[in-house]
C-alpha cells in the first residue's frame, strides 16, 4: 500500500449556514447525499456538520488530485459514519472512476468542527 494523495480543507461554518439559509433545498440536493442530509439535519448544530462534510469533500478532491472538475459531482463523494461515529468515504460515479484510474482503494478521512470552522484531512491509499 502507498499514499497516492493527501488533501485538507477548512471552511467557515457561517458560510455554509448562509448557503443553507438562502438555498437550502438546491444546496442540499446539489452537494449532499440523502444520507448526509439526514445525518446533518438530525444534529442540533447542523451547519457545523454540513460544514464538516463540505470540508471532507474538498479534502477528498484534493487527495484525488483533481479539485472540482467537470464530470465530478459533489454527491460523488459521500461521508458516512460507522457505528461509534468514525467517518468513512464512499466514492460514486466520477469520483469512483478517478480513484480506480489512480489505483486508489481507500480514502481515510478526519473531520473536526467547532462553532466557527470545520476542517478535514484526507489520505488516498492505493496499491503499489
């Protein structure tokens, strides 16, 4: 196994809060999967959880070496939580295709947030 790429991102929770206030339905539909929306909306400070997932998606794009490009949708990168809360990344469609081309078989993610900011760090791991 080898590290294929790393990525990190930081976002202001207030920025995500403004997007949710102005464009909730379209923003949720365009950026987050149904399970991500359910997870975030179930929490008291949902904007912090949305911000954490936004940062995670950005960090994953950087770990894939793409940034946001045509053919890659926000919902192609999904953050889900295992029992106990550990976040894991599921790749779909364009993101899964890119990962396959790079021989990436796992992406580790760490997410943290507070009232003002959310940060994520991703490591893409692949075969030699």
